[in-house]
C-alpha cells in the first residue's frame, strides 16, 4: 500500500469514527443517486409522488439487477480463462 493510499485510509476511518449519524452523513448522496431514477421514470414530474416513487424503485432494482448480471458474466468469463 502506498503512503498516499494509507494516509487516505487512515483519514477516512478517523472521519467515520467521529460521525455520530452515518445515515444523515450519506443522505445527500443517496438522494442524488435516486434522482437519476426519478428523472428516468418521470422527467417532467407529472406523475403523482407515490407513483413516481414506485416506478423509481423498480428502475433502481432493474439497474442493480443489470449490474449483478454483468458481474456474474465477468466472473464466469474469468473462471473460463483461468481454467
């Protein structure tokens, strides 16, 4: 591990050790991440809030399912190459 990497890791751990409310600290990032799905399902913001939320949750699940599928494919390809 390089000096910069070690220093960054130490700083990160020290910062999180001083964080009383982890959820509050990460809330802005979670909100920003969900915005992409709101934009995807209702860019004009014409749907009722509850419907927009349901659709955004489905879009989020589809996003993570696609990531899982890509990951499985990459692991399979790596295992085939190693064999």
